[in-house]
């Protein structure tokens, strides 16, 4: 019988080193979190990659004196709410704002019918002007019918091929580095 003896000590040493490296994945997952968080910030900066649908004229009009800021950034609250975290098992980037989902995925907002009172203050010369209840000369009951608003998807929590490649490169670099 022919016998071949192979020294597998280098392979065993390599596998042992990899086992130790794979026990502490935090440095790699911190880098993944940073890549993902930068990607989301870039999505807001560029108004989508690919570009989000433009605002409808009614939305622009409703913004009024708030200015013509970037899409999803009139107040900046959504962009500021993006946070990242990581541990030894996962890297996460997201937001806890309730309205973020409809902007990410799109959908329909249903407004129920409602009744309200519009108050006016009578002014000389130009007729009537809206006012607070305290200053009003008269008020009028109004009925608002129900209506729906369709919001297009504007995905801000997404990665481009560039970021996916960066994560793959980070993984390769991490696995090639000697243990610290």
C-alpha cells in the first residue's frame, strides 16, 4: 500500500487563526455599519440613488413658506433620525420614526371625513381674514370629505452596488488581516 504523509500543520494553524478572528466580528461589523450609514446619508444628499420621484405641485404648494428644501428634508427630522449600531452578530442602520416606512416603501394615507369650524376676523377694505377663535367676529362650520394621498416610494435605506462592493472588500480585508 502506498502511503503519503502530508504535514497539515500550516492549514491547522490558519484555521485556528480564522476561528479566533471569527469569534470577534465587531471590528468588521463596525465598518459595515459605517458604510451603510454613509450610504443612507448620501441618499438624502442626492435625493435618491436612483433619483426619487419629484414632488407634486400640491406638495410644493403645501410647503408654503417652509421653502423648497430637498425631498424628505423640509424639517430634516427623518435624515437626523437615522442611526446605526453594531455588535458581534449584526450591523444595523435605520430609524424609529413611524412615518419613515411609508416614505421608504410608498403607500396611501387615508384621511377620514371630519368637521371643523373656520373662524374669521372682519377687516375693513379687504373683507375677511382667518383668525384665532378669541379674535374672531364670526365662524362657520365646514365639512371636509375623506380623501386619500398616494405617496410614492422614495427608498432612503438602500445600498448601491458601490456600497455592496465596499462591504465585500471590507470582509476580504478583515479576513486577510492577522489577528490583533
